[in-house]
């Protein structure tokens, strides 16, 4: 017989399950669900599958059925408010109601305006007790962080932008002759691919395409899906022979979107012939309007945008205040003159600096990984009425 779980243990297990959706469920949020019987035993569990597939609650209910367990009167621990609308799949609220669960404990409300408290309300209207954890509860914080891009898209209409860079300790990303492979070691490069894999899309600039001819796919970690690839190419200089048009390393398909400000029909046709989608987004001085591009990516259901570009495009994103987070790998070496992380400024006052808050630092073999965030965070969506706490398994 499976051991009984406390309420905290059940939600912690649900969060572990949600993390299994990290590279799988985009653009849907990463959600886990654990069903606990009256005796405290886990009778079913699941996590969200690929877009169009079952959500966490349905997977947990199916698991309980496969185990021969009854769900009547059970408590469902869910890391995000169950959906209440018909999207790619039917509402999870209806599945829980049909299963006759007795209580639902929700880590955090869904920021999607199509849900946003309606899931909680529908369950309560059906006589199911619902407890919504406080926003500062560790489980709520963990669920929000796991879905930071989804929250960004739903509250701001644009993706969460994470800028990735690798450099020497003195901030050099490539030598003056262009040599950059490899400044950091294998562990750092593998970790970088893991961050690519969790993103909805990877973005680079045409300068990087011309100088490095990268593939920008996920190869060093297993992934069930490849992120989309975005190229910012104002004048359409991307060659149709570029390696980025080759199938990704694991043979999976991905979409390639090229944002431009050109009217060159010949170049547009040549790139479309390679399978790319050309998107005109002209701004000032013949450049792509980056803020408009981010809003367009939000409409295209991009949650997390992983930026791997050169110093000029990095500088443009920073100068326009479009970066939410930086992911930096620092190698224990000094390289002197060469390319820098970001080209912007010069600033006149120290107060003009882009200030960051360190959120995580760790060693990856000999390299240092730094994760830092621009202060301010995301706006909070209105929370549904919490109501009385639902009964929970004893601690």
C-alpha cells in the first residue's frame, strides 16, 4: 500500500509532476495534479501533455482509473487553477466534477482571462470545496516561476524575455577575429541547451546568422519538441543556405519566423521557399520595431523567449527595456579585446544602468552560471475570492 501524504507533500509532488511538462506542454502552462483518497494515499497523478493533449487533471483521473481507484470524495491537488473553458481540450473543471471529487486545492489562480477565477467558481457551484493558496505560499511562488512565461503572456500580452550570454570574466564573448567556440565548457553548453528546450522560441539576429551560421536547435539534451526559431533581419540578409533552415538535430520540425523591414520581394520569396514565415515589422530608421515584435509573439502564443544574439541586438533589447532576465555563463579566463555582451550607451550617469537582482548563482564544472532579473516583475492578475478553506488531509 502506498504511504499516506500530507497536504504539503501532495502539493510538492504535484509540482514535481508539473516540472515534467517543462519541455513538453508549450504554449500551455506546466501543471501537475495529484489525487489523494480519504485515507491519504495517492490514487492518481499526472501532468500536462503536449498542446492538444490531456491536461494534468485528466491525466491524474485516467491514472486513478487505471489503478482501479474510486475518485469520489478524493482531494485533487493542482498547481494551477483548473481551466473552465473549451480550448484545445474540454474544461478540466468538468472532468473533476464528473469524477465527483470532494475537494480541490489550487496552488495559484490562472492568469488567463478565460479562466481567472471561473474555474474556482464553477467547482464551488458544483458543491466541491476549493482552497486557493495565498500568493506568497511557497507552492504558489513555485508554480508561478515554473510558468513565468505563461503569466507574462497573459498579463502583459508578450513573452518573458531571457537573454543568454557566455563570456570570459572580463566580459568578452568572442575574440576580435570572431573565434568564440568554446569559451565555456561542456557542462555550461549543455545547461544552455536545457534553457533553450524550455523556451517556446529562440531568437537571434542576422549578424549572428552571418558570422556564426548557427543551427540554434536543441541537441545536447533530450526534448520532445523543438522551440521555434526567430531571426531579426531588417534588410533580409539571411542566406537561404543558412544552417538554421536544416532540420533540427533530432529530426523534429520547428517554425522559423523572420521579422524584417524590407520590401525586397526576391529575398522574401527565397526565404519563404526555405519554409520560413516572413513578418514585416518596420520601425524607425528601417529597423524592426522590437516592442511590436514582442506583442506579435504574444499573439503567436510564445511564452518564454530565449534570446541568443550578438552585442548589437542584445544592446537594442536592453536599451529599449525589453529584457526581463539575463542568463550569463562566465568562464574562468580573461580574453581582453573582443566582442562584448551588449553594445549600448554610452551612459552619462551610473543611475542609467540596467539594474538587476541576482536570483541564482551556481558552478557548472569550472564555469559560473548567473541568473539575474530586472526588478519589478510581472503585474499580478486579480485573484478570485478564496472563500473558506477546503478540508485537507491532516499534516
